[in-house]
C-alpha cells in the first residue's frame, strides 16, 4: 500500500506514504499518541524515541505529502507559519531574502516584524511575476528567493522555472509556497525549486478541521537542515492532526 511515486496522483492521495501497521495489520495508520517510546538500551530503539522528533502517524502524512510533491522528504508542522519560520531558520543571520511583493499577510508579518528584528534578515519585495524585475531583484548576495504562485490574495503567477534558475545562478535557495495551487496543480520541485511550503490548513486538508503546515524539499535541504531545526525547536504537528490530514488528502484530487 506504500504507493510508489510513479503511481497516478489519485492513487497517491489515498495510498501515498501508508503501509499496513506491522503489529495488527491495520491498513490505515493508527493514531500514535505516545510521547515516549521504550528503548532496549540508551540509544537503541526501533526508530522512535520521542514524539517531538519521530512519530509514526506524523511520518505517514509526511511521506504522503512528499510523494504528492515529488520531494525527497517532508516535515510536518503545527501551522503553515511554523513551517515558514523554520524555512527561514536555514539562513545565517543578516541574509538577503528576495520575496514576491504580494504575500500572505501572516508571512509578511513574520518577515518584517519578527525575522528582520530577531535574525537581521534583509527582505526585499519585488513583483517576481515580471521577468525583468526578477532579474534585477536577485543580486549576488541573495541567499533565498521566496515566491507564492498563485499569490494570496491577488493571485499573481510566477514563472517557476525562471525563478528557480535565477536563484540558482547566484547560489540562492528557491522556495515556493504552493498552498493556493496544491500539488494537484503544480509541483515546484519539478521546476527546480529546493523547497516547497504548505499551509496544510487550506487545500491539503480541505475540510476546515485542522491547522498545520509542511515543508517538502530535496534531501540535502530537508534532511539535516529542516529536520535539525524541527527536532531542536519543536514546532511539530500533533499525531491526531496528522491522522486527520491523512483523511483530507484522500479527497484532494476530487476536490481540486
């Protein structure tokens, strides 16, 4: 039941990232509400030691989202903004960030009222849907290019291939907030993006039941970078919410 990435999108919505539970054979991942897992001896365990860092229910949803986006891995967060804040933590203090001029209000507030002050990040906003402005905005000292496409709320569209290429020419990371499109419409990693962000509260859930977020990406970015901050700072999604989000993914293709 752990469907390969070559499966049709509809199949991945239902089966992606999910395997029968090994003890009971339950075909749907059960909710694992345990905070702590028994170890045979210090450091010797079955892959689970503490639910802030590893939880089987949350990992099932992470695998499903990674499969839908075509990413090497994904990590789940308590909210979309928690995911966004962790993505910014990949940058050294003082880094230059070029962002779309139209962004979700909470993201812009995070940029201007929090990270500009707490981490000294240097944010520059530009209409990255304009190819000429895109090339002018991304300078050699840029470390991250952040786009939404479509944007929230004005629904601007960016040329994802052009944005990723411009970012990589100066050695910057390229991140796309794919919340409004969902992986049903586009998969930014296929256009060269390093990271994909979701407020799962919107289309990935689709039922108005849970708040959550996700970061998907290439292995070298999500493996140590995103996971390292996740395990240290702890903005993880609850197992119950992960289970509810798994239910939401089953109807993503139909709803879109």
